């Protein structure tokens, strides 16, 4: 993802872009990378949406692409643009240089109107400011790269803001930007407990573990230091080295309670696919919009819903209900409650339903695809007016409830088959987060295995169990139809049979040892891909037209493309 590759440029440019946009009466401010791909837009995205390629070779004369070729600030007005669809735009751009190297282009665009006076000088100054700040960051990197120890710099939210070269190499990444902006918990399984210990104690020699791409490393904390960046920001430096010194006391890990609410720190993964959905979840947590979480069974939809609720500003509780586990005759009263005397056996005084319980918080509707049609009408009515009426009551009550729904079925297909109301589907599908299957994020398996082993060993009070390389190879090669839930069951089986010793292949269930993807299965996938490619070519790459021609939904087509072969969308 381009935005992930240019985190440092974007984080530096955003506040400056916002200041520029405030100076413009209308239009937009955008920044592109050194290839001409638009990374971010502030303002109207209709004319130049993020992801647009504006290189001169692709789009002809235009402000971003031509500024890259000329390597200087310039204005392109109206009909000077090569493409007719851009003739309504007036634009000014300047290359962003860090240490004399172009790393991007800053651009201001005003559709149908003139740009502010002296815009070129303003854009040029802003681009130089961004470049100089990125260069200063590079100088800091050069200093910390001289350290022989590993180093994390984290902010108050536990997010990594910088590392040194030593840490980058140990984690197995080619670029440090792939690590920066990720939670410390991505690489330190018990980051929250470690940070709490650092806050409480001044002791330096504390053991903790770091998960790399290939193995788990035991580290010793050497020093921690607070760096005040500004009045409202304070970063923490964690300097560490490796140690096999068993005489150092391992700090006890605080076990999760039965009522533990998962947060984004608890959701393990470093793959691009996983980091994308986590970033989307964090954005979704900041708004009140209804969320639909989709994905195969076992991908962690309820955990993800909990993380969104925990990251939001909702003060009320998270109330879950499984729409497929409650008889349809009882679902109405479970959701909306009932009044006294509404039916035989009703409690005196009546009972509140899940909506009222979740007032001020979040209602998690799991297996929403299993909800009976008659209940779908009631849910739709609530989403429209935010009122609940108990069964047998007359007066409605307004409640403040945020809805997060989840399903492992394709609701769009269910709508086409008249098994799910289309109006309810559109009400629920305001923000859609599709969790990737484990087979599509296999690089996360070492991290997940380590986290699961930590949890299991806390529960049975065993020492930390190590994983042999051959065992990890088997886990990486398996297809995981049951996703993370199946992985946890497999590791629990392995921990029990390992009895504290290293986990060997013999500790795994037999189905993993017997698993081997047949040539026939590979041929079927290849044949399916050929058919999809044929229809894509016939429809000039139009996903909607191709899906209709194949008789499937767009989301199913995207999933097939992702499952068979990674295809950019």
C-alpha cells in the first residue's frame, strides 16, 4: 500500500496541507509520491481521488507529473492540461525534496476557479518545509543507527514512532517505515504489561520477548527514558539487548480475566492485509456509523468488534447477542425486552432487552445473516428512528446505541436470493470491514502462535514452550480452513502434548501432518482464474460487469481473486 510505504512523508505533510487548505476558499490540496501516485487529498476528492496516477507518462501534461519531470515548482492552468477532463482545473505544484532527492510532490488544485494570489510561492515554501522536516528526521535516524543495542521509541499510546537499524535488522524488515506507526504489541506480545511495569518500577533488568519474522528473541531492558517532544506529547525510549541470563527474574504476566475486553493491542498481526483492517477499524471507532464486519468463520469478528468498541468514546457497555443461537420466537423480546404481563411467565415489572442494556454503548449483532425476516423489519425500524418498544408495551423509548453486525455469509448474495432485506443490508453496510482469512495472512502465523502459547502457558502455569522450525514450516504450509480459531485449537493440542518441551511435529494433530494440497486442487484454482481473467478482459477490467456476467457478487469476485492469486484492486 502506497500510504504505508510513505508514512513518514504523510505524517509530516498532513498538518502543513491542512494549513494550506485553510487558505483556499475552495478546491483541494494533495500530495503525491515520487512516481506520481496521489497519496492523500484534503478537500474535494471528486476531481483527484487518492490512488490516482498523475505521472506525465500516464496522464500527459499535469501539475504533479510535469513538476516531477521538470523538478521545479510550476502552475498548469485550464487548457494547458493534456487531458480534456482536466481542463476545468487550475493547479500549482512543487516537488518535495529531502537531502536533494525528490520524495514527492505537493499540489493545490482549484476546479473552475482561480488559485489564491502568490500560490506558487506558498506551495514552494510548504514543500521545502516538508522536505526539511523529513531530512531532520533522517539525521536523527543516522544518530540512533550508531547504537549497538536495539531501540524502540514509542508514544503515549504505545505506537512505535521510530526504531534504529539494529532493531530493523533483528525484526527482519528491509525498511524501518514498515515497522513505524505500528503498535509495540505487534512485536512485543506483552507490551501492555511491560509498559505498566516500566511506569511502576525503575528496575532496568527486565526480561521480555520480541517476535521477529523467523523466531522469538529474549531481550533484556537496558534503559528507559522519557523524551518530552512538546507540552502534550511525551515519547519513551526503550533500549534493549539480548540475553539468555536465566538468573534474571521474569516479571509475572498479568493474566486476562474472563471478562477481558479485547483491544487493538491484543489483535496480533504484521501483514499488510491485517494492518489495513486494523487501520480501518481504528478510523471506524472514531465515528458513530453502523459497522458490518464480514469474514470467514474463525477470523476473529467478535474480538474485532470488541476492539472497535474499546477504542471508541462510547461510555456504555458492549452487549453481544448471537442472532442465530436464539429461537426466532424469543429474539424479539431478547432484543427489545417485554412489559409486565405481556405473556405467560413474564417477569413482574417486565424486562429490558439488549438495546436498552447497550444504551450509551454498542450492540454487537453476531451472525446477523441468520436473523429471521420478521425481526429484520424491527431492526430496520430501530436504525431509522433509534426507538425501542418493549413487547406488550405502548410507549417507545429512545436509546443511544451503536450497532456493529457480523456475519460469515455473503449478505449481498443473500439479498439477491431474497433471504435478507436489501434496505437493512444498506443500513448495516455503512462501514464494511472484511477480515482476511488466515491463509491470506500467513506471515502473521509466527506472531499468532507466540501469542497463543503465551496465553495457554499462563492458563496451565507451564513454562514458555518453544516451537521447532520444522513445526513452524508445517503450520505455515497448512491451509487453515478454520482460520485463527483452528490455529488456537491446534496450538492448545500441541502445548498439552509437548508438556513444556519444544513443540515438535509429533505434537501436532494428524490432519496437519497429512495435509498436502493436491495437484487437482491447484489445477481447479488455475482454471477458475483463467475464466475470471477471460471475463475481465471481455469487460475491460470492469469488476461490476464481470461479476454480473459470472453470476456472482462483486465481493465474491474480489474474494476469489484474492484467494486464487493476489491481484491488486
